[in-house]
C-alpha cells in the first residue's frame, strides 16, 4: 500500500470510528445528521487534497464524491421508505420531496 493510500485508509478508519461512536451516544437525529454532513465534508476535502495533482483533479474528485454520496443517501432514504421507517409524517419529508422535484427539473433542463 502506498503512503497516500495508507494515510487515506487511516483517515477513513478514524472518521468511521468517530461516526460510529457518535451514533451510539444519545445525540438527537438532527445533531447526528449534521455531524455526518460535516464528516463527509472532511472526507471530501482531505481525500481530494491527498490525491489531486492539480486543481482540475481536485474539482473532479469533489464532483464524483458528491454524486456518489448523494446516491448512497438516496438509497438509504429509499430503503427507509420501502421498509416504512420513513413516511410522510417523518420530519423533513416535505423538504425532501421539494428537493427531489427541484433536482429532477434541473436534470431535465440541463444539457448533459
């Protein structure tokens, strides 16, 4: 394993440990979600800086990471809807619907 790969592995392990510990404590759902968003930001920045050789590499990495993370979050939400743990009464559900609608409209309008 290269030195950078080793550092990335160690950083990911440390962040995963922190996230796991936070999930086991009595944090509110909102606080835990904000913590996860912060960790994602840290992961994105550190990994991009460690692996980028120029600005274009950094920007490309960040775009790919954001899309991959959005896909993961979307899959988790879908699972919650399918298994019934997320319903229309779940706080934030209406905001989710609005964001999905905005995203679909932007994708439809984009020249991709």
